[in-house]
C-alpha cells in the first residue's frame, strides 16, 4: 500500500455527481455479487476523466448499457482507484459488477460476515470495498437497494430507508427492495442480511407521526434489548424538546453485532451497533455500561440531524458532525441525571486521553490539515475536544443564542455537505456575534495553557491572564496565534463565602462572570469591597479545554474544595491537591526517602467523608485520585513506574488515615441502597441514577478499605462474593475489581468462577479478560498470555482484543515493565492483528505514544519494538502512519 498524504488545502469540488445509486446484492454461499448502477452527472469538463474508488474484485463495467473493454479504463489496485478516461460529458449510466467474499473479511470494513450473518461498515471509506464509486461525502444521492439471498439462512434483509417490495424467488431464495428517500453520501449506506430476532416498539413524534422502532439481535439476546429501546425513545423525545428536531422516516432500525471496530454507526435509518452499546440487563451490565448504552444510542440518533441531514464536505471536517453530536449526547446525559457528575466525567476523559494525544506526536487540530489513513482520525481530539469547542459557542451565546445558531445552520444547510466554517458562520450570523478569531480552535493543535495571577489592592482585584500554546509536530508555538475563549470566574472570601464584585466598565454587581480571552496577555479589574483575602475560582465548569496554572496555596485549594459552589471547580481543587501530593511522593521516592504525609489533604478528605448531605455520586468523584496518564502532563523523562508508585503511596496513605471514615461511608451507602429493597419478595437491584450513585460511592471506598489489610480482606470478600454477585453486575464487578490485585490464590478462584458462570455471555467475558489485564499482580503478563488461549478469546474479535491487550497496554507498571516484556507483548500483537484488521492494530499502536517523553532506557526498548514494526514490508498504512509519526 502506497503512503499518500491527503491535504485539506488540496480540496477540490467533485467533477461528477451521483444523484442516484441503485444496488443489487446477490448473496451466494461464499461470495456476494454486487451490481451498482450509478447515475452520473458530469460537473465540469471531463478532461481528467471520471475517478472512482474501489477495492473490490471488478467483474465488468458498462456505460449506458454498453460493456467497456479493459482498455477503456485504468484500474490501479495499489491505490484503489479506477479512472474512466473518456467518460461521456453528459449524464450517463455506469453499471459496475463486483464480487466480494464477506467471510474472508476480518477488517470489519465494507461487507463482512459475523456469526453467519452479513453486515456493512462504510464510514469513512468502506463503501469502496463493496463497489466502485467516487465514495466521498460531498457526493450525495438517493439509494435503492435490492438484496437477494437464501430465505432460510438470511430471513432478514435490511437496508436504509423504507422497504418498498419483497417476495420469494426460485431455489429457496427471496428478495427485499429498500428505498431511502433522503440523499446521503456512501458512508451512510448500510446492509444487513441474516437470521436475527426482532424486538419492536414505536414512537409518536411531536407532530403526531408514528415511527416504528425495530431492534435486531441474536435470538438469545432479546431479553437484554428493552433498556436500549427506552434510551432511544428518550433520545427522540429530548431532541424534539431541546433542539426542536423530529425524526424523518417511518422506521428506525438498530442492529447489534459482536464483531465491530468501534462503538456504533449512524447509517441512515439503519444504525449498526457494537453489542456492547445495545445489550444490557442488570445481571450482565454495570451502571457504567447502562450509561454507556444510553449515551451511544443517543449519539447515533442525534447524528440523524447533525451528520446525516447535514453532513461533512470532506473528512477533514469530521468534527463538524462528531464534535457537535458528542456535545449533544453530553447535554442529553446531563439533562437525564447528575449534570455535574456527568460534566466531571467528560472533563476527566478529555484530560486523561485527549490532553495526552495533544501532547504526543499524534497531535492534530480539531480539523486536521492532513492524513494518510482517515480511520486514524476518529480521535479524542476530533470527538472530545471538538465537543468542547461546540460547548464554547454555547457558553458565549447561552442556550437561546446557541439554538438560534442551530436553527440557521439547518435553514441554510439541510441536505448539504458543509464545513466547520459554515457551522461557525451560522452561529455568528444568527447572533451578530464575531467568531472570526474563534476559527483558530479548528487549526491550532496542542492544549493551551493559561497562566493566571491575581492581586488585591485597595479594594481592587487585578487578574492577569497569559495564554500560550505548545509546539506540535505540525506547527511551532511561535507560529500560533492567541485564541478566543470563555473564562468563567468567581471569588471566595476566607470563610468560603462568594464575594460580590463589580467590573469598572459596568455598574452591575455580580457574583460570577464569564471573561472573554482573546489576547496573549490580558488584565481584568474587579472592584471588591470589604474583602481582605480573595481566592479566585477559575475556569468554572471547565469553560475552555486548557491547562490552568494559578499559584494557589494548599490552604486556598482546601477552601475551594470545601466551599466552591461550582462542582467542577470544587472537584478540580481536590484534583490539584492530589497531583501535588503525588508529585511530592515521586520526589521522595526518587531520593530514596519515604513518601511524606499530607495532613491538609487528609483533613480535607475527612471533612468530605463526614459530610452526610453530599450527593453520593459527587462524593465518589471527589475521592478519585487522578490516573497516571493524567499526571504525565507535558513532562519529559518520565519514569511511568515511579509515577505509578507515587500514586499508590498516596492511595495507601488515604486508606490508612481514613479507614474508619471510608468504611462508614461504604456501609451507609450500602444501607441506603438496600433500604427500599428489603422486605420485598425479590430484591431487585436495577439501574437508576440514585442507586448508581450509592454504588459508585461504595466502590470508591472499598478498594481503599481493602488496602488496609489485604489478607483479612480476601477471606471476607470470598465469603460474601455470591451474595453480592446475586444483586447485580455492578456489585459483582465492584467486588472483583476491589480485590483484583490481591496476591492470594482466592482471587484467581473468584475470577475463574466468574468466567465459568458467564461463559456464554460474550460481553461479560470481555470484563473477565479486562480484569486479568488490569491487575497489578506480579504475574499479570503470564495470566494475559494464558488468557490468549482461553476458548472464549479470539484475536479476530475487536472487543476481545481491546479487553485483554488494550487494557494491558494501559496497565502502567506492566506495559512499562523495565525489562521491556510489556512492550514486546503488545508489539507482537500489533503485528499479528495488522494482517487482518489494520484499524484495530493501529488503535493498539497508540500505546507507544509516550516514546519521546519517557526515560532513556525504556525509550530504547520501545523504539526497538517500533523499528521492528516499521520494517515490516506489508504493514498497513494505518499502523505505518501511527508508528512513523511516533518515531519521527
Ligand atoms: Zn459520532
């Protein structure tokens, strides 16, 4: 495969449009024959000919019914292109026959087989694995799809839109014809054929139309479908009430499949989902899983407007649909329950993974300027930072202004393929707001840092803010411009009360405000009466995706942690205290000293634990110590194992100093959770946000409690395991997680029992494999290696690979083992998996992102593995792009 770089600056409009595409799929035993009839409309002079993309076996090609000889076109299999040199320059019909072999396709892109059924995945460039087509998102058209197959093997035949005809054929075969009245790009095409069970429901839209809801799964999985259907109905309702957006077809189908590269896919009218985001019941799914199902169902549904009705002009604009749709699913989840906790979870995800990406060789802007393999750009930056960018419009404009912008966006662009600039223009024009400078968020990579200082003098508080951007592989810091962003602030006095203030330019007295940053350095003045000590609360609600530096004293942080009324800022004060404590531990360990005590932090945590009024879910968040990946920040010469040890030392300190308080909280939360269930004939522990919060608190406390006395703990847990496991999966998982690093053989016995019990539940077996892989026990690599041979493990299944190998690659002490065994293990599997699934292999390769910032010995070990991968002659362009960027 040749390594060609595609650039945003090279974009040119399509030379030919395809307003209609008719597809015929003849599904045979081993092969599927595809006949594509494309209605081609030349746009400009046909000098360069018509260029199609295709990576399928070409059988024949005809123009206006006339079969073309081979010398009428140039087929370039290395570049997956087909050029018809002398194509007519008036509208014509192009008929292309191809042959594909779905059961041999383990890339899970294009048409593939899983469990005897056929599925498609076309975003971003999978359609070309099925037939030849311009296959670019700005070429949109109406699709009609006929599917023919054996009626016994493939009773269900689905595609986008409405079923307009069906019936039987000779030889036990049958057919169905689907028509999608909405124009769409090829990446939203979908087909499913197989033996699947239907669970149906319906939804009445705000205008009174009835929409059929159809979920297709394996027959044995139907009891696990109802939660996802409820989530869909909630999403449909929410999009009507909050965004005024109604569904536009008479049927909405969701198909669940166990072999899937990502979470889910928003194909028009026919979403295809990873089973992980559809199937959930309390026996097999944790509270976090239920929340994941609800969020992903919502995300794909919301794409119907933000992605499908208005789509992307080119793949550089991916965040146009993904950033906006993540913002919408985040808002949906926040409106459903626990807004503050959801917000903190989102920030934590962003800071752990997106900040790391932005500080790595893979750093790229929200709108990348170039790519080799588009599949590598479904990133935390495009999705999560993209959502923060959308959130900033919302913060500047407020809900009403933002909705005005959305309305104008749809008025202007419904049915079109557009750019991030078009979205920005709609937000600006609908509100008369200047978002010119805001465009930099789409072109400048790297996480900005805000250095803030403050001083109080004569009743005036001066806040000075300097912003800077780091170097990234695409652009030096010196070439970057100051960005426009909202900085939400308030002030607290020494007792923790909010202070009223006035800004000189306006008369109003306020308790909080949102400043607009737009220069490299700015000062803001606040008139504050009767205050002698002021603690600013900055970046409230995480108003911009930045690093913030302010020289707080530990006492000021403790004050904010105790009193700030913005939950994010409050949580953040605690996180800063944790980070400082871990940094102190690291220094001590490095110098061969014992880690110091952190009395102020322990005192602050004790107060939190003793606060019986606090929301349980929020309390659980406050107790979470930052993950290692969050601690690396932009440092160099990292020793990951030392960072992990420093973090462990803090966890030990908390466990010992607060054992009584932690135990009391865990038991109180358990009691509160049990209270309304006792005495009922069957004690049912279902998912609901309140109980989920109480369980989150229990399992924030128990792993700490279990550190206190590992030997006594395992005996006790061993005895109570069945009782907890009977309640639901959150408890079962919580118990297993909390003893998963225990060295006792009883831990292995519990895990073995868990695996035996759920042998027939693929999604629970994923949990089993991830427990094996995230344990901090000394024998983890050996156990992971043994698990590769477990009958339920399969290297071809992406969920299994992520559960075992992906989890291992995030297990800091083991992946970064000083002897290089962790690197070698992951590298070996990247090579193996790349032979059939480059997308999943490239995902694993990102584990080596830290290369340049790691200490020299480990760096050399990592580099040796990466060099060996890069030397492979048949490496996919997916893995090559990642590995070469890391090595560059
Ligand atoms: Zn999406």
